[in-house]
């Protein structure tokens, strides 16, 4: 349910070093954990224009739902009534805003529009998890530092991905001392992988979480959604739970 105002709001931006690194996987599962386990009003904002991933994972393909591209001409008047038409309310209490599928509706993803959108959403939701494609930053389409409370950067453990991660951090947050961010190595049990010493040498920042790969959990999420994985006490699920709880406590929500 959309609330008109919230007492406290936090926005988390998830960004990956390359396609397939698990950025969407972690933003989906962590947002789902927050919706399941915390009292706040939680939103997943998917900015991956042209992709159906979230529609498939959260089983909204057959629904006649609006997406973020539908508010381009009313963004300045964005209010509770418009949000109720835009936000998809899932059975597990998670709310989601879907990305535009048509290229001509992608104008919403400009610097000014994202600033307005995130600022408005923070008036309505306690936790906002943003699945942010790095391609937007590469085109200079990100400036919402005042609205983002924590950045979560995700990489695979291979040499190319980790080096890309370092470049992404330098691009998005050149002043690292003034921004709160966490580093996550996903699928760290997949070879070839860089040693912890090698990671420290390239990233020059500590890694906050290591998430292992589990084929069965990935298959379960693809077929039944993120909520289903939390019924299992497997290592990958425990690691996601622990990291989610650390984020929640760090934000003091």
C-alpha cells in the first residue's frame, strides 16, 4: 500500500561491474528480504530499460501494468494517486516499479527526471532498492548523490570484472570519503577467482560480502521468484540474509 508520507526513508543503489554479475539478483533478493522481514514500506525501482527480467521474475508479464516510462509527462505532478497506478504491489508485500520496454519511453531516465523521481519516492517509501545499470552512469546520467544513502557495488571474482568494478567506483563516487558504499563479490566460489590479497590490491577497499553461487537457488528464483529462496537454509541464502541485515542495521531503520 502506498503511504502519503514516511517518517524515515533510505535509498540503496545496486550497480554491477558488468552484465551477468548478479546486480539484479541481489537487488531482487535483498528488496524481498526487506519486504518479508522488516516493518517498512519497501520499493524495488528497476531502471533496466528495454529488459523484461523483473517482469518475468516477479510474474507480472500477464498483467496490464504501467511502467516508469508512463509518467514522463506528469513527473512534476507526481503524487500518491499517480504512484498507485504506477506501483505494482506483490503478494509478499514488496512494491515494484517496472522499467520501460519501448525505447521511445526511455526519456524518463535523464539526470533531472531521476533526481525528481527518487526524491518523490523517498516521501512515500521507507526503503527504496534501485537496480541501476552502469550504462546510465557511463553516459553521465547519474547525479542523485543527495538522494542515495548507500551504494552497493557488485562484481564477479574474475580479473576483468574486478577491474571494471574499480573503474565504476571511481566514476560514480570520485569522493569516496563522503559516500557510504559496500562492495560485494558474487559467485566467489566460481573459478577462476582472484585471491583476497589480489582483490585488496585492485579495489583498495574492503569487500563487505561474499555471495556464493548455487545453481538450485538460481533455478528456484527464476521459476518461483525471490521470495521462495528464503524457505531454505542454504549457504547462499544465509549470506544474503546476513548481508541484508547488516545493511538494515547500518541504515538504522
